[in-house]
């Protein structure tokens, strides 16, 4: 994902919007220091619409 994509849709295989891009996860851990970390630097974090709809109904 490129910078500036936050707020954009997450699309499933059917072409339906199912979530929203929220941020990029950045880790300072290197593979030498933490070989068990499998999330690469710059991974995109998203949230599905179902949790957002649940929250929206409560407020």
C-alpha cells in the first residue's frame, strides 16, 4: 500500500468493500534481533466494516 491510502476501501474477491485502510504498521525490529517476527515493516492495517457498524449502532 502506498502512503496516502488511509481511508481507502478494502475490497474482497467479489469486488465488495468490506473494510477501510487505517494505517501502516512499522516495526523497528530487524530479522537478526527478532527472527520470530513475521510482520514486515510497512504492513497495512485495516478494520472491517462489521466492527465499525457495531460501534456506530451504539453511539
